[in-house]
């Protein structure tokens, strides 16, 4: 009786996450999520992928509202804020990080980011909008997608 050795297959998540995606939109809860994700990335020696999903508002653009300029300014402001925070804590936290901007609604943008960046885990802040209790927050939708471990930071 010969015993054939099965090829070793990589199991996702067994050694802890290697890429942690965190969604940041400038809200207090998203910045807390980024801080939490940074600590997680440091402990796991993972890459922290900070993602800002830039909204696309066709109706605003149709009315002549310079939406793209406004959201570009938000993205630039966030990049500056994140870089400054990273500089301040780089001696405390040795974290590898990248900043990515995706366009779309927050849920689909984060799904695209997590897929493209081959995320092992996704971290988001709890929604601060009252309406999300009824229609479901981005966090709940990410959990229901069932594709990655999702951490929701209050």
C-alpha cells in the first residue's frame, strides 16, 4: 500500500492576516477603525491597506456641482492626515501601509478594494448615520457577503 502525499495547500487566515484593508472616510469611527487596524497589522506583521472610497455622484455632476473636485480634496486631505499620523507614530508602530482610493459607493468600493488587494481581513468603523439602522450599514453588508473576516470598530 503506497501513501501518496497530498500537495500542501495554502489555507487562508491560518497564520493571521497578511493584508488588512481598512475603510476610511474621515469620520471619527473610521479613524478609530484605522488606529485599531494599524495595531492589528503591527501585531500580525501584515500590510495595512487604507482605503478611501470616493463617491461618484452623477446627479450632482449633472447639476453642475463640482463633485469630483470636492471628493478629490477630501481624498487629499485624508491622505495628508493619514501620512501625518503615520509619521507621528512610525517609531512606536512599525507598520507597512499603503493608501488606496477607489471610486463608487462605500460597500462596492470596499468589496473591490478587498478583492483587488487580496485582503485577508476588513476593518470598518460603525456607521454614524441613523438611517443605516434601517437599510443596513456597509459593515453589515460586508459581514453578510461572508468573504472575509470583518471587524467593526465602534
